[in-house]
C-alpha cells in the first residue's frame, strides 16, 4: 500500500511506495531533499520525525548518534514508512537549497590531467539558470549511459562547469560513465546534467579557519570551495591538503601552488601515500599529515572529499582533534560497487 509522507518544507505530500525510503520517494517527486551518500553514512539527510513511525535499516554512528535517534531524529535515506508520517529535514542558519535543474551542456574543454583523470569544461546550452553552492555535485549522463554523480570544480559564480572524472579500473566505455568520459567524450559532445545535489558545501557564514582535505579526484569539490572562499577575500586561514598515491596522481599542482603564492592565507600541502622512489614531498597518509600539523580543530570548518576510507579517517581525525561534528562536511565518493556492498550489508 502506498503511504503519504508530509515534508514540512514542501507543499505537496509525497507518495512512498512499499519498500522505498523517504529520501527515494522525495527525490522521485522532485523535492530537493538534502542528501549525500544515500547509504546511511554521511548524516546529510538527517531529519526530524514529526509524526508517524519509520523503520530504519542499519546506518553509521557518524551519521546519526544514539542520542539523536532517541531525540526523534532519523535518516531519510534509511527510513521506510508503513503508515502516513510527517518529517522535516534539519535546517541550519546557513543551509542552502537551490532549484534542481535538468541541464543540457556541451563539452568545450577536456584535458587528461593524470593517467586516469580527465578534466572537463562544460558550457550550459539549455535548462538554466543554474545555481549551486561550492562543494555540490550533479548527476551527469553521457551518451545515454546510466547517470553518475560528479562534483563541480569551478566556483559557483563562473559560467562554465568543470568536472574531474576518474576512470574506474577495468570498466568498459560502452557501459560505464567514467570510462566513457575518459576514453571517448570529445569536444562538442552533448552531456546532460541534473542537480545540484549534496550537503557538503561551503558554509558561507563561517569566518574561522578552514581545513580542506581532498583525496584523488575529490579535489574537484574542494577546489570549488577553496576558490570560492578566496574569491570573497575574507582572509580566513585555509589549509588545503591534497592526498594522492604517487607523483603521477598529482594534478593541478601548479595551479594550487600559484593560488597559495598569491594568497597568504592559503597553505597548500600535497601528500603522497605511496611515493615511487625518493621524494622531497610530504609522504604518508594525508590524515596523518593533518594530525601532525594541527593541534586543535576546535572552531574550524572541515571539508573533505574523496575515497570513502580517506573521508571516514579524516572525519575521525577531525573529531579527535576537537572539531564539532556539525563543522565536518564530508563527501565520500562511493562507486556503484561500494553502494552495492553497502546495500548488501544493510
Ligand atoms: S546518511 Fe542519508 S544521505 Fe548520507
């Protein structure tokens, strides 16, 4: 039996099919429901249950603590309903909700920046105006393949969209978006983009220090956040860490070093976890580099994006260093294989 969920911030009730989560139903109905991982790990869909009951599949303690659950909070991406219910997503002072758009774009720039990452520039040709907050992402569709999520790497005030797409190992360009983008996508090609999505975006009201930690192509949203902060000229300290395996995985290093040279408040630290041969760079895990450099993250905003293992480690490190949970904005890049594993485990 289909049930109805009233969402406090949305005019129309949403129909929820049996087995669907509140988040799935809301997104299918076009509601810009705040969310991130869709798998109970990030806490971005945290909501208050105002009436009714939900059943929740397993989730991470990082996403929702026991005391929050007891206080009536739920994760919309883990919650199914058996009867009508009412929920409200959590709002903070600096929460941003942008209209969701279906864009048609054209490829106007592409550069292979590492052995497995392509940097794309897209011009919006239809479906705008498009607004987003630095750190958010879109679902991109190439040549009719299944849509995949990629973060914008440009500042929100720039007209062209920029994406960094890592080719997943062993994938087929006829079936996989990342392989298609890396192997086949050409200048002039059309790309569909839906968004923006994601809650690990820049909190504009925060004026304190920023710790920005990227792993691999997780540099895209972190670059957008760092450049957006620099462009407003507030002068708050920004510590940008970029963790990759070896030299061949580093990209945009000159660009980021150039930004740091021009902005005294930006400190840029590339870190190699598996250097090939001797190197003068920082080595080890990027999270260990942050822990070695920082004595306290109390009062800092922490933005982190990249592989789930790194993002989870960075979240744990930030909490150990005194960051408040609500000041950590994490964007773990789950592959479809990761998502399947998470679903199987739940
Ligand atoms: S915990 Fe629900 S979207 Fe991440």
